[in-house]
């Protein structure tokens, strides 16, 4: 029997849009890297419901249910364990997250997550993360210090009154200076990567809108400011890939999705890393504006482009020559 100290706890709260789902489907939605058969084994072998019938893969979850998994501790891949603090007061705690640090526990990460690090630093009174960033995305993440602030900030995200701006380094040179990508997104139909999204014009496609502006054009890449006006999974990355300009270093939305499968299953070759050019996708949460949950006044937070992405751009600038190197599209905040 595994000792309690050798277990980690994963908690998932069932939201309204998942009410009535089968338990195995719900957990696969929350831990997409695990196959359905693996999820079913976990339910049958590792989940216990105190004071009620045992969990089954076919058990139905209800809104507000808290699904708790206790998993054996396994070695985790290395990840950064330091993060910057952009702002802090009695209501808000704004983090500058490094690339490579997962926000919440996944099948691969538990202690190497921002959630765990906040728990270690603050204990039971830790700030609550109000939205999400992908593990490889760097930049701003807003947390709430009180229950009232948490409700307020999450409602702002739900109402889409929060303005978020991202900096992305993309392949090629977009044909526009400014544009709005208005393409519905949904789960990819024939992809072997379960978390991949793609343009969908059927019932599974959800409205998705991203405003884009090209800030700098280099020989074979461009720096783009992207402002998502909706909140779909991987929205910026999927939209940029859909118009033929995937984010540099993106293993899911690049030219060959097999690269992501290889990355997860056994790692990449030197040649693969050279093709990617960067060890992570070149996306940075640059600016966020919302109303302060206590005062109601607008507050704006910024995080300069992460050093690894700035270094990459500097290398490209040094390689550039003549008229193919164009700059001068203005400040990124002027969109």
C-alpha cells in the first residue's frame, strides 16, 4: 500500500457545462494527455468514494461535485520553480509566469506547478488563480487574494471585459498590418493530438475572434501583437496556424503534429529541435487590463517580452539585411 505522504491530490470541480457527463469523459477532458483506457483504470483502481457507492467509469458527475484523485508520486520533468510578482495588494496578486511552469496539476506535473508553489509560499491562504496560461506560454497571470476578489475577477473574465494582449513570434510575414481573425474553432476531427483545435464550421465550432497587428517583420518571421476577444482553447495559436503563420516553436500547431506525439512519448531528436528553433512556443502574455475588484478602477499590468524570445528576435535582427528588415509599426500597446 502506498503511504499517504507518497500521494499527491488532484481536485477537479465540475462546472455547469459538464453536468451529467460520464466520469471517465470528464476526467479525460481535464487530463487530456491520458487515454480513455488509462482514465478508466485509474477510476476503478485508485478512486474511492467515502460513504457512497464506488466510482465507476460510467458514473455521472453533477455541477459542483469535487472529484478528487490521489495519485502515487512519480518523478516530474524539470521545470522552473521561480516566478516574478508584478503587483500585489490585499485583493490581487499578479504573477509573471516563466515558460515551462504549468499552472495546474496535470498527468506529468504536480509539484512543478504554479498552484503548488503558491501553496508552499502562502499556505491555506494562497492566492487563487483566476484564469489559465499554457505551460509553455510566459507572462502575466492574475490571482485573487480573497473570495470576493476571486468571484469579481472570474466574472470579469466570463463577461469578456478583461483585455489581454499577447506577443507572438510567428513564421513568415503576414499579408496584413492589422487584421481580425474571425474563425470558429473546435476539436480537430482527424488529429491524433486530442487537445488540438482547428477551424470548424459545424455545430462543434465555437465563435473565436482574435485581433492582430504586425509589429516587426524579419527575414523569415514576424512579431505579432494578438488580442483575443473570445477565450477558446489555444485560440491565438490555432488562429495564427489557420492563416498560415504558426507560432515559432509550437509542437502542436506546427507543420507536423507527429512532433508533439514524439515529444510526449520519447522526446525529440536534435534535428527536431533545430526545426522548431525554440524549446517552447514563442507566445508571451504581455499586457492585461481589468477593473480592480475592490475599487472598481481600471488597472493595467505589463510584462516585457521574455528574455529567451527577445534573444531569438535579436539573432534574427542580426541576420536580417536590406529592405527585408522592416520595423516601425509603433508601440505594442497602441492597437
